[in-house]
C-alpha cells in the first residue's frame, strides 16, 4: 500500500500546487486513505491495488485538468523513454519499396510482394489493431513471413531479423520545378533541423528561388529542433515564441544574434494534423510575414508538457504552461473544440492557464491574423473528396496491382507517360475484375487515373521518391504553395 500511496501523494502535490497548505494535503490524504481501506477490506472480488491506482485513481485525478496531462504506468513510461531516442526495432518493410541494406532486402523481398502471414498468423483474419500487436511482438526476434510474389504460384517463406534503425523525419527533398525546392517533414526530432538545412543546401542553398515546406500530418516533437528550423528563415533577434504558466516563469525564445537566414520566398503547408512544434514554426513565419501558409487550419496544441518521474518506475506528463507565437496568439484551442472527452463521456475541463481572450492580432506588417487556437492558413485549400469510383479503385488496391503486372512486360524510365493505350489496358483490366464505371465517370476521371497510375508505376519501378514527385504535380495544396512562392502575395 505504501508504494501506491506515495505515487498518489506526488500526483496530488503536482495537481493542487506546491503552494497548497500542509493542512490541506493531510486532509486530502486522510480522505483517500479512508476510502482505500474500505475498498481493500470489503470488496466482493479480489482487489488489485496496481490496477486501482494506475487505471483508476491517478487517471481520474488528471482527467479534469486537460486531455494531455497523463499518467504512465511502468510499461508505458519505459516505452516513452524508448520513443524519445527515436530508435526502435523493426524490419524496414514498406508496401511499395524495399529499402537498401534493410532486413527486408536481405531476406530477398521485392517490391510488389504481398505478405500473407506473420509467424503463421494469417493477416486477412486479423483486424488493424491485432496486426499492430502482432508486429510489435515480432520486433524482438526473427519473424517468419509467408509472401506471394506476382506471377509466381508458389508461396515464398522468408525470415526477417529485426535491426535497430534510425529513420529520417525529413521524408522528401526534391525540386518542384527548377530552382524551387520541396521538403516534407514528418516530425521534429533531434536531427530534423540539421536534415532540413542539408536538404536546403542540396537543393541549391541561398541560390534557391523559393521553398515549399510541407508540415502536413506533422505532430510536432522537440521544440529545440523547431526553434532552429524557424531561425533558418527569420532575422536575428526576432521572437519565435514565449511560454507562460501559473507556476512557470515567462520565457522568450529569440533568433540568435549571429543568425544568417535564408532570404528566398517560403510557403508552408499545414492541415488539421499539424500540431505543437510544427505549429510554432508555421505561426512564427506567418506572424513575421516570412512565409505564406497554405492548406487547412492546424490542430491547435500549444501546451508545455513537463514529464515528472515518479516512484515504481512510473511517470507523469503534466501541462505546466502555454506557448505563444510572436503576435501574442496562443495556438492552443479550447478543449471542447478539439472534441476531447473523458472515458465517462463528459467534456474535459480547461487548464488553469487560459488561452487568449483578445482577438486583435496582427503580423509585423499590420496584416490581421485570427486567434482562437491553431494556425489559420493565408490561403485555405481543401483536398478534393474521392468520388465513389475513385474510392473503389483506392480501396481495392487496383492501381498497385495493375502496376505490378504492367511492370512484368514494360521497362520504365523517368520519361515514361500514361498514354491512351495504357488507359485502355487499365480499363479492360478493371472490367475483368467487375469494375465497370459509366462512360461519363471514366472521362471525368482521366486526369486522376493518369497521375495515380503514373505514381504507382514510378513507386514500384523507380522508387517511392519518384512517385512522390509525380503526385506533387497533382496535389492542389502543393501547387498553391508553389504559386505563392513564385508570386508572394504579401
């Protein structure tokens, strides 16, 4: 009982504040101990203290603060510390490409291979969560795969041995057109800022005509990496962010005085899954009129999270302050607008540190920008919804399967294009599989079919990077960002 009481006491101390009177602490502890004794002595079923504390009492204590303050049991806290290193064990498998020098390549796996079973578990009989659990269990020892290779009736049995891998958070670096670069960043990790810098230099450095920085689906990460990234484009001494909280002294982060920023035009693409450190970068560049923001409103998470180690190898992540970008805006949305609810279905309360009450925010040039949380793009561009026909093609895997079969008899170079003959071949292939769109649907879908076929064929034949370059040409958000770089609106 002593160990769980001590954990509860630390959580209560953090939740009610270090300045709470000692008499209040004693009174609260007495209430809790009395209730615990009754449970321990009188419950009809056996009483598991760990489950009661780890799964009930402590999460319940945090639930009414905010949806981001959480308790970590020993297993979860160990996973958190492992995730912080950004290194994990895995097989290096991707759907469309086998990466060089990975266990996948060493096992003999090829692009287009279909994995049917893992350690004798058929994947078609498992739901998504069960597949994730199976792969997680398989990360610590060699795994047996059953693979079907296109054009080969015999199933192949492959063995993969997991290895430590360090993946880059800068996923793509290429030219959208001569002199204009594109960099996609999936998260802000320890090496992200250096990788972004290296990517810019690879594209041309200070001679670039412009850069599109894609932060869509970027959940954030290390704030130090985000600060360095923002400083690549800002003038010395400019404010990047400030942080304020009830028991946290205000801190202000500025661009270093010796900074030598890039001066070419910049566009940043965001969406509803752009959060935290990625929003800081976007917001700082917007407030200083340094970049045009394109896409959809971002998520709105601007909380300072402090992790407190507790006894019994547990931990607590607690919201201690809010981040503010240069115009004074808090990017934190109210929790009700994030649809955050507790396990009991009741809306979670707000933090003690409240987001902005004022709404009159302006950029350095005096241009109004909205508050209320998140980063609202200068140009809202929504991705088009899939039609019923397009959804059928995507869900059935038609493009990838056709591309795999097409590559058996055709050699692909970077100059290859989707011709009318290829489209006719694809239409006949679909008809054989009972996918028969109306003539109007087919004609209206021609552009979609061309870029999707070219993307998947390039993915398999030339690598996913080349496929992404094709896809970028039909991505309306990327194309709007490119336009803003070539013709800056502000």
